C-alpha cells in the first residue's frame, strides 16, 4: 500500500470522527421535532454562512466543473457564475421565507405552501419535487465519492463498494443529529471545499509553469482545435453565438453553450436554492442576519473568485499536462522537426486523450490530485478528504430536509396528526436511511444516465420559482395557476431532457432544443400557465386570504420611502448583468479584449472571454451587494417579527388561515 493511500485513510478517519461527534451531539440536543428538523431555529450566523455555502456548492463543483471546463472550454466556464446566480435565488426569497416561517411556525415548505394556497395538493407536489431533486442529486454525489476513492486507491476499492462504505458515516451523523449536525459538519466541509479547489488549481499552475505559460498553451490549444464556432473561433475560447435553431443543443455548431443556453443553464442551477430543501435552511435561522454575508461575500465573492480563476486553471491547464492527445501529438511533431515542444508537459502520463478513458472528464481532478503522490503523499490524503467533504456537504443537507418533509408533510399530516416529537424524530431517521438507500440504488444501477438525472434534479428544483414568487411577492398568483404551472413545468423539464425522451419515445426534438436548457423550457410553461390561469381564477375570498400574508410582508420587509427611488436602478442593474454577464450579450466577450485567433491582440495577456468572466464576476459581486444590503433584500427587518404559533404541526391551521 502506497504512502498516499495510507495518508488517505488517516485523513478520512479523522474526518469521520468529526462527523460522528456532531451526530452524537446533535442527537443529545434535539429534544423536539423542531430541534431535529430545523435545529430549533437557532443556527448561529457563522455556521449558516459556511453551511449554506457548502450546501450550495457540492462535489460536482469540486470534480465535475473543472472536467467540463476541460471538455468544453471557456464557453462552459460561464457556469462559474452560478457562484452568483445560486445565492441570487436566496437573495430574492430567503428573507421573506424566514419571516413567514417565524410568523406562522412553519417547519417545512410544504406547510408554508399548504397554508398559503390552502391546498394539500401543493404540499404533496412540494414533497414530490423534494424527492425527485434530492434522490438523483444525492446519487450523483455518492457515486462521485466512490469513483474518487477508486482512482486514488489504485482500484483497491471498486466504485460501488467505496460509494456504499463512504455513505454509511453520512447516514450515521445525519440520522442521529438532524439538521444541526449537518450544519456544523458543513462548516468544516465549506473550508475544505474552498481550500481543495485552490490547492488543485495551484498544483496545476505549478506544473504548467505559471500564468504566462498557461495562456501561451491556451493559444496553442486554440490554434490546433478543429471544433470551430460559426464565427471561426476555437470552441475553447468563444461561445458559439446567441442561439442556434437546432433540434438538440448538443448538436449545435461549435458547442452547445450559446448565450441563451448559458442563461437557461444558470436558471437550472438557481434551482439549488429554490428547491424545498433550502426553504428549510431559511427556517432554521434565528434571524436573517446571516443571509447577506453568505450571499454576497462567502458565495458571490469568495467562491466566485475561486471558480473563475482556479477551476479554469485546472480545466484548461490539464490540456498542457498530458490529458489531451492532440496537444501531445503537436508537441511530438514539433520535437521531430527540431523545434521546442512549447509548454506541453506529459506529467499526467495518460498516453491518450482523457475523454477516451472510462471516467472521461470526471477522471480529471482525481488525476491532478494524484500528481502529488510522490512529492507530498500527505497532500493527496488531505485533498481527497476535501473532495469527499465537498461531495457529502450537499448530500447530507438533502438527506435531512427530504426526510423532514416526508415526516411532517406525509406522516404527520395524513397518517398521525397527533404524532409525538419522539415519533417524528424516529420517522425522520428512518427517512434519512430510505432516501440514502434509494440514492445509492440509483447511483449503482443508472450508470450512464446519472449525469442526466443530476441535470434533471436542479431543473426540477427551479420549477419552485413561481410558487415562491407567489408566496413572497405576487399575491395575484392563485392556487390553481401555480399548481397547474408546477405540473406543466415538471413535464416540460422531463420532455426536454434525454432521459424523458427515452421514457416516452419522443423523437420530434432532442435534449435542450434551440439551445435552451430544460429548466428554461420548464419556466416558459410553468410561469406562463401560472399567470394565464391566475387571471382566470381570481376570487375575492382567495385574494383576501393571500393578502394577509403579503400585508405582513409589506409591513416588515417593505423598503422605506427614502430608498424607493432606487428600485428602477435595481431592476436596470440586474437585467443588464443577466443579459451581458450570463445571457445573449455575453457574445460580446468573445472579442472585446482581443481576437481569439490572434494571441498577440489579447489585451490582458489572456483570452478575451476569460477577461470578460473576471469583469462580470466583479460587477456581479457589486450587484449582489447593492441588492442585498442597499436594497435591504437580505438584511434584518427593522420591525420585530412576532410568532403567532410556535409549530404549525401542532395546530390545524395558522391564525392567518383560520377563517
């Protein structure tokens, strides 16, 4: 057994001890169902900031994101902006959800929607979304952890065995300690996630030879690239236009990541914080004070900088380290002609294009970590735990929250309304085990479709946006409109993903038709039908009921008169950022700072598209600060929120719905 593998087991053991410690401590402090499912609404500020960040950015960020940058280049690297768009969803909804949860004693979003819309169907649909989001998304994380250990232990553990063993500890601490244990473990996982991505990026940069050599290598990569956009640029350093009218997005000329595809893909990833699980995170806080620092500084600024810089280095740098056969062949041809090989360095010793290997681009980060096996074997163990922590941070939260919704919204609501706190906690623990086993079964049996299931998960989560808009902002959206819209959105997402077409045998279109992501198609049908049906189903009684919630929100969360003139500015800044930063206007970034085909014109010594990323990341942080702090969308309400009930599970309806 190599020294690197020994260090791997040492660091994993220490990590497991920490996890189980918080599981035991959480179990001892969880006296009530509220304590277990939402940590007694008492998660401290710093814990939420780190835990919510870890939950938002999973092992897919650590392993999958650099791999896709390697495969698709900087046109895909626009996905790094999810460091801003994910918390943007929280900025729009979390504060108001917290206020409603505090006021009316909600423990789950199903309780909130059922009370607001006076509909158990919305409760059931919320649980359905939670499950179809959590199970496949958790499966992606668990399988990734098994694959990581398979690579780093040189096949000592088969993927399936590592996956099941690594999941056991997660089940123990999540089932024991509930959301409190998840939150405190996530604090360390957040730090490990950030440190790990930076470290792997620096390792890659060191082997490449620095930023100058990296950009020189990118220029050479673009020169020999045979996949070109309609404008004739390398697909690695340019997006292929605003939109392409093709049957299937992956068939687009020059790559799938058109401006409209990037925008709608960002919609999908916004589903992470609009999914029911994140509503429970909002309910778990003492007050909204942690929301703004998490959204602006921890996520948009901190993680955003790490993704824009270090994941790009990993993905693009790997082409220069032996992961790209075309680059190796070019270097060998140069040497045969008596010319210097340039910046290509075959330290990965793969011998072939990484896309020809069994794990394809998912193999990339584990291979980069393994570069340190002989240089610093202890670092291999530490970085492996960083990756493992990233994978488990999101999974643990979804295990806990989905189990809470099964217990509260199904068992307590329909089977045993008088369920004791002990029986609720017991059912919650059973739910954690059931959800994890389902995710493991999906991960074990759905090998090729697993990535598709992960894409479906976040797109489904995004379909909760109209329901959240109705509950938090627009009182004129009715129960009928939101319910029909949600069902239509789920169907549209399913039919515009490959797996849905396989189920139903539809061949009229492919995956992501017109280079619009399935989340975008879902929103078109979801919000469109919600608005149309709401106009046709207005009633005085329903409006009066909903206005009780919105009057409360207006009273406690409304802007003071002195800041209302800033509202047009807020709209303008937000629309401009979405259009030029991650939307159709992003095509400007292909050439504004230099010709992609001529490295001598690169204004900052890097491809124009990378400079554009950095510019709009900085502007995005400014936008989030303006909205979160200046527009008070994530600050503590000036007027104290007084709870009407402590726990809606102990009463039939809240005071607001008692008529």
